[in-house]
C-alpha cells in the first residue's frame, strides 16, 4: 500500500492571547529526511517537506551537475522497504554510465540541512568552478507584471496557508501566468522541485520564465536558476552579497524586495521594459 505523504501534521498547542490560555489544534509543516541513492550508493540526505520527492531528486541531480539532460536518468522511483524506519524517505536513481559520479570525490559534498544547501559543500570554489552559461539575453518583462507575481504566489501556497511555515518557489511566464509552484521547508529544495518538474517535463532550459522565491535570494538559488537557464529571479526579501556578485557576473536579472509597488534591481535591469 502506498505511503501517505504528510506535508502537514496536526498537533495540540496552548495559545496565550491577552491573558487567556486555551488549547487548540495547530498545523505544522512536515519535515522528514530524504535520502537520494544512486544504485547502492547514498548520494545525499536533505531535510525536506514530503511531497514531489521525485522532482526534488531530479532537480538536485540536474542543478548539482550530475546530469545534463533527462535521458541520463534511466530510473527514478521511491524506495519503500517494508517495515524500514525510513520507508518512503528514499529515492532510488539509476543513471546512464556516463553520468554515474565518482563517489569518493563526492562523499563530502552533498549533505545539506533544510536551512542551508551550500553549507554541505567542500568549498564555494567547488560550486563556482562549474561551467555556467549566461541566460537568455533577449527575454523582457514588464514591471507591472512583475508587481503582480507575489500575490499570485501567496494565493497558490496551499500548505503555507495552513502552517505559515514553508518557503515557496514559483515559475511564471513573461505574461505573468503561473506555470508551477512548489513548497518546502528549505527554499533551495522548493527550487529543486520546480527545476526537477521542468526537467521531467522536457521544459529545460527555462529561457522564457521568471523564478519567484519567498524569503531571500541566496547564492545557491541563483546558481540553480542559472543552471536551469532562468533569465530572471525575484524574491520578496533581500539577496546575499554573493548572490548579487554571481548574478552580475553571469548577467542574470536579480530582483529583491518585491513588495507592493516597489522592488530593487540588483543586476540585469536591461531585461525590464521601460
């Protein structure tokens, strides 16, 4: 019998409100470890919100450079050994021989927590050493459309509405049409889920799309966006200094503080229509 995905858990809490204490039900965002295995070799363990696990694994493999095209993934499935404590929290992957990594070299690189993806890397240099291509220089986006995206993001965040505890990442067209949205306790996981969806649907590179993320725009999100060919990344909060540096180097359009009728352009303002 398939394991029920629990993106949300229900618990009992005590709420103090203006001097009164009462018991109530409360929803919590689900958090469980997910292990990605290639053959018999464990590749990565990340804390994530259950749901869209195959997309998360596919996106991770792509944005970390293990695969460059979907045909290199021969098999991608949830492994659920009966009675095992991690049942349903393992994704089993089979790759073409040219894509199978050297596990001795990769051993220290892919252990990440939900709050930070890059902290599991051996060094920032190992990330930046990858060949990254500048995204589509001809993409253009109207500022008025950009201003509408945060409301579209919030209105589509089903789990956040109940828990208030998840990050979201969404893909939009140049006309502001919502293409896909994913939620997770880790913002980089939400981005990997989106990119994994695009990889499996044959939509990469995302040269005509906009990525909007809740929270801040960190270095790893910018790196993943560039790998996926995204020309524009926007966030409702601030980017990091390293994210701005990478966006300027690779000529990606980076938007921060997208709130109300205001935003800040940190890089690539030429893509915004006058």
